């Protein structure tokens, strides 16, 4: 690392320190007030996340119910088609008297 890069890094750290000191001196609230505000905001965020998670769970449950209904409907249609095919085969084979291979 050259001398110029090292010097730039030192100035960066100095500016960072000065900024932190100025921030503390001109803070609009005391430390305890700031911690209380941060705690309240964290609780609001936690409540928001909980409500969104609950909404997502409810929506997912609705999708599962709708999917289950569609699958059951498809199964019923398949059963009806299967039974209709069996009935048609049975009628065809009993008309001629001997079973046929279709």
C-alpha cells in the first residue's frame, strides 16, 4: 500500500470519528429516549411481520383448499368416465353373447 493510500485511509477514519462525535452532540433525543423509540419501532416491525405471516398462511390455506377441490372434482370426472367406459364395454360384450377384445 502506498503512502498516499494509507494517508487517505487515515483521513477517512478521522472523518468517520468526527461525524460520530457531531452526531452524538447534536442528537435530538437522549440515549434512553432513542432506545425507547428504537424498541417501539422494533415492536411495530415485529407486529407487522406477524400480521403479514398470518395473512400469507391464510392465503396459502385457501389455495390448498381450492387445489384439493379441483383434484376431487377431477377424480370424480375420471371415475364417471371410467364407469361409463366399463358400462359401454359390458353392454357391447353382452349384446353379442361372447366377450370381445376391443
